[in-house]
C-alpha cells in the first residue's frame, strides 16, 4: 500500500475556524469567512485553549494541556518572597514596524535579547512612528542599555533609555510549580525541596528566621507569581545556592490565521467541534445532533490516547 510517509498534520487557526464554521453551516465549502468573523472566532478559540490549561473539565475531561519549562531563581540574603513575571521595558520612538507578542527584541548596541510577552501603548501609533509605552518581556539574555531595539531584520523599531526592570525572575507567570531543588552553585549538587500548600505555609511559626530554604509555597496571582520560602535566606545560603524549579507555563494563544497550536494533534478534531458548538449561538445556528455527537465522539477518541487521569506536557524545543 502506498502512503505519504508523513506522520504529522499541520492545522492552523484559519483551517480550524473554517472547519468549525462549515460544520454549523455558517459558510459553504471553499468559502472564506469575513475578516471580522475570523477575529470573533479566534477570540472564542482562545477561550477554549485557555480552558485546556485547567483541571479536568467538560471540555478536557481527565487531562489538561500544558507546557513545561524550567527556571533558575537567584537567592537574595534576608529575602523570603520572590516575584515571577515578565520584566518591564519602557520605550519611545516606536515605528513603523509593529512590535508584537512573540517577537524577539535585540539591543542594537549591547546585543541583549528578550521575548515580548505584551505591548502596552501609552501614546502615539506604530504607523505614525511615534509609539511610546511599555514592553513586557521575559527570557532576557544580557543587559539592555540606552539604545535602539531591533526585531529580526527590522532595525530601530523603538528606543529605550535603560534596562528592563521589575521581577526577581523574568518569566511568564507560571500556572504552578511542579518540582524544585536547591542547587549548589559550585558543585551543582541538588537537594530536593518540598512544595507546600497554603495550609502548610501558614503553619510555619516563624517565617522571619534565617534559613537555608528547604520548602516553598507558590501562589499564582493576577499580574505575577509569588514564591514564598520557609524563612529568610541566610547570607551563606544566598552565596552558595540557587533554586532550580520546573513549572507549568500557559499555553500560547493564537493571534494570527497562520498560527498553529500547542496541543496534542489527537485533540484537533475535538477542538474543531468544540469551537463549532461555541460559535453556533453567535451565528443563530442550532447545535445540531450531528455536531453534538461529533464533539462528544472526537473528545472520547482523543481521550483514548491518554486514558489515565493525568497531565500531558510539552517541552518546547525538545518535544517535536
């Protein structure tokens, strides 16, 4: 039997949106939705993707989708609380290239780099060449200085006056911390740390004592993640150790028609019909028995790829 010899399929946001709209009869075969319809459908699609990050639910029963990453936290003497979030980088003179989330910015002088997580405009426009505001960035390498910023072959996309500032560690806000170890900076030997829940953290009688930390409590807040240690870090511990941890990172949203997905391919069909059900009321279309049955069937089939009640993780750069 002749086959394609290809083992993967490529599904983009626009392909999935078209399939969902065809399923409810909102567009015909071969027809392309209007620009506003694509924007609206992408909004609903991102809502569904975010649902997949959570615990088992009616969309994703028995399994949740997530990306797994690692972080390395530098300890500071007498400090017991640490902030995890993207750093803040003020800019002016932005334009005419529009800096967008996912872009890698590079300092034109010092060659520092970082990934853009969010762009907040306070004045001006990119088209007018006078955009000003703040870039939220993570994964910074090197130190930014008073310089212009480049994005790929696009030079001088904005101007900054100083280095990014803000958190103790510039990463996307973790959904949760899974494991952590205390890593000796000289020998690289690791000592496992205990991940506490809120009750266990509250039970610590003296949180101001000087310690070599052995446990941490993590709390995801609206605009940052906070690590709380079991005491204030001693000067000796700050000099000798860092905390290496593995965390759950949010799934990436789709914001362009050509974007692909951070989910297991066995769930593409389930996501297509889940989106069809989501869009039906907006188009005044009844959720037909066929769409309802296909949504249930595709989810049930996808579940057979990971039948246990557990998590499925992705490691960007390693999981292909």
